[in-house]
C-alpha cells in the first residue's frame, strides 16, 4: 500500500503563521482539526485513508499547536477565534465549501465554524465533543495543568526536554502526544488559560440551527468526553447521526469501522455513490 506523505505548508493569519498538511486531491474537501495541545500528527492516518477514497484532506495546526506560531497571550486562544482560522484556511485554499471535523477541541471548533460561516460548511464530523456535561471534569484536569505550567515552570521544562529527546515512532497519535509534552510551559499555560476563559461551544439554540449533515462520534467511560454530550448533540443537530464506539481506544487501535464511516459520510455529503473500500 502506498503511504501518502504530508504536503506541509503555511499561510499568514494576521501577524502569525499557521501550518497545515494536505493529502489527496479533488473537489470534496475535509478539514480535520486536532485535540487540545495536540497537532496534525493525530489525524494523519485518518487523512491518508479518507484521501485514498478520492477526497482532499487538510489537517490544520491551530494557533498555539504543532508547527503553527505559539504566541504567549491567552487572548489569542478562543474557540470562536479558532473558527476564524479555519475560514481563513478555506480562503487560502480557494475552497468554497468543505466538510469540517475534528476531535475534542477540534470538534467544538467545527461547530463554531458551522455557526460562523454556514455557507462554507458542507457537513460536520464531530468526534468526542466537549460540551455541558464535560465542564466539571475538564476544569478539574486543565486547571491543575495550567497551575503547573505557571508555577512549576522549571520542572515542566525538564519534562518537556525529556519528551523532545524521545524518538518519534510510526504511531502518529503517539507522536502527537509526545509533541504536546514537548511544549514550553508558557505556551501550554497561554493555550489553557485562553480556552478556559473563552466560550466552549455554540449555544444549544445555535446548534439547533445547524442544518448540514453531521456524523457525531461518542464513547462511554470518559469524563472529559462524556457520551451524554455526544448523544445530546446528535439530538440537537437537525440532520445528525450518532456513531458509538466501545471505548476511547477503539478509534485509535481498531479504526477501520470509523474510517469507513468517515469515507461513506464524505461520499454522501458530496452526493456521490459510496465508493469501494477495497
């Protein structure tokens, strides 16, 4: 099987530069967004599979993540501002409409894009959204992380240096985690501070007004990404279908069922017959 290598590029977004990778070609475009503090590596296996079914897949490193610039000002890190970055990417690519999707942070940003620029969104793939039921658990995790990054900088910098020396592997999701662990504590603190203070996701009323087809993925036994948030979102979106995984690990260890679903969703969103999975 031929492995598609990333075509990495950057574009100017205000005073900053954002990095993105492209896989495949064609008019049916998927923009896929990573989770909090992670990067494009997280979506590479998915991108290769979906691109192999005749789609163009773009992985964006949001500001403060991956290879994109990392300003150390919390005011730059908000879900609604991230949505503007996605629209800016579409403008640079010359893409009128795209399916927008992502995991965790990327899922919430995708919803914000659908509210900000509905005419640019062909469909949504929402994996592990972080909504109302996730707030207590998310705060209990991210607030201590923020405090550690602010007040235990020397220790965090030592740990980051150790993470940078760990050889990267063929497992892209693991590489994304290692890259997150390698970040400078001031960069981590700025992102977490901004996310915690800004809006988390569109309101329920705004979600109910999103008319495009949507595929929502959820799983059980995860406080940060509770199944109830995914299930509620699938009910709130007028044209959504809920896909349930057995655990958070199933998508990463046994992804075939999900990548097939993503490919079928892309076919349906763009009005194509389901393509072969061979």
